[in-house]
C-alpha cells in the first residue's frame, strides 16, 4: 500500500489533477480502496509537520524520473498481464 500511495502522489505531482485521477492513470481502482491509506498518509504528514519534506522528496524523484528516458509503465503492466 505504501508503494501504491507513493506512486499516486508522484503521478499527481508530475501530471497534476486529483489523487483519484492519478490512481486511475496507474490502474489503481480508487472506488474499491477509496484512497484511505492516502488520506491516512496526508493526516500523518500534517500532524508530524513533514509535509514540506515529503513534497521536496517527491519533487526530487520527479526531476530524476523526467531526466530519464520515458517508460509507459501502464502500457507495460497491461502488456505483461496478457
């Protein structure tokens, strides 16, 4: 769940939009999960005062990803599932 949540946050930061849109882009079904863990993570970050650190880490990861050759992981996952 932590990896999925981090992935949803990264996609939202890189592409914009809502958490639900980011989850849909990744093929994660937010309707069945309701992104509960994401909400829990948001709450914990606010309580601990580490939201800014978390966002800076996400920005650093996004910069690294954008500097590398593009891989369509959604397409890759769909191709591997068949």
